[in-house]
C-alpha cells in the first residue's frame, strides 16, 4: 500500500486495518526534526546532491512500528540556501528489507548490504512516479493540486485523499500504458494529462451495455501509440481499438 503523503491520523487509520505503508510524510518540518536522529548519511548515486539516512529514534506517534528514512538535498536557489542548507523529506515504511528488495527484483543477497537496502527504500518510493523532490511539483502541474483550505477538518482530509488518489491513478495508468507503448514510461503527470488523457474519441456499446469498440481521434498526437497501448491493456476483453474520424 502506498501511503502517498498522508497525515498521522490517516497513516494510523491504515495501520489499524492491517495495511502496509510505503510513502512520504507530508510535513517537511517533521522531516527536518527527525534529521537530528540520523547518524549515518549516504549519497544517492541516482540523484546528485541527495543524501539519506535512517532516523534512529523510538517514537510512539503510530500504532505500529514505522521505519523513517530521512532525505535531504540543497535548495536550487542561492537565496533559499541562505535560509537553510537543505530541504528535507521523510519516507515512512512498514516494509521489511527483504520485501523491498523483492519488489525491485534485486538479487536476494542485496539485503546483506545496509547501504544498498537504504537506497532500495528510496528507489521503491521514486518508482511511484517521480523522485521525492519533484513529486509534489509534478502533481500540482499535472492534476492541478493547489493549497486549498477547508473550514471542516473532514473536508480537508477528503481533499488530501482525493489528491493522493488522482496522483496514484496517474502512476498506475502510466505503468499500464507503458506495457504497450514503452515511450510513455518516461512521461510525467503533466504530459500524461495533457498529451494522453486529452485524446478524444467514441465509445460503442452493445445491447447489453458491454463496451464493444473504442475509436480514437486520428488527428490527436500520439494516437497510434495510445491505440497500441490500449490494445495490449484490453487484450482478452473483446474490445476493438480503432483510429479514425470522431
């Protein structure tokens, strides 16, 4: 289960119901506070200037034990670097190292290398749709997530959950479509929404309400690749995918 960026209450709600979580704490302030408990920082070879380390502390804010991996990287602008030398984020996970290694299809013996295991936890999170540093910006641009203040706490929670759901649906869709069109695997949220999800077309249903045919607008960019991706995705569903005039 990907917790996305949940509040403490939301994470506890999942833990109480037996879910595993692997996601990011929404509070950069909390992340910075946990950085003081990191005794060993390692560099990330995949992301220059990014470092990470485990927060070695016993906290009771969750109903079950949760691992905390703190990440830090320098701000892009000189002005922000004067205020603080690092940005911080904190990954929360209940997964055991062996499960993370399995999820990434890494050699089983990788679990014996502490630094490799640490990198694997961040890599598993990055695979949900972008590195920690760009994930929030990507969601804001692609889905239109902005700061919204609701009068009621429950309403604010619902906005957060819907934003996480929308982001996860984009990530899952990219994975599904990339199986038939590998080019889409590199697309970010903004490009998926603007270039792929804006392709219009026609749906044709049978008498029993079963979807029989999808016709995509032949004038749309990437329509051939989208048709190929949908053909593979819907293989076995007896749904015809066409490119034509709509």
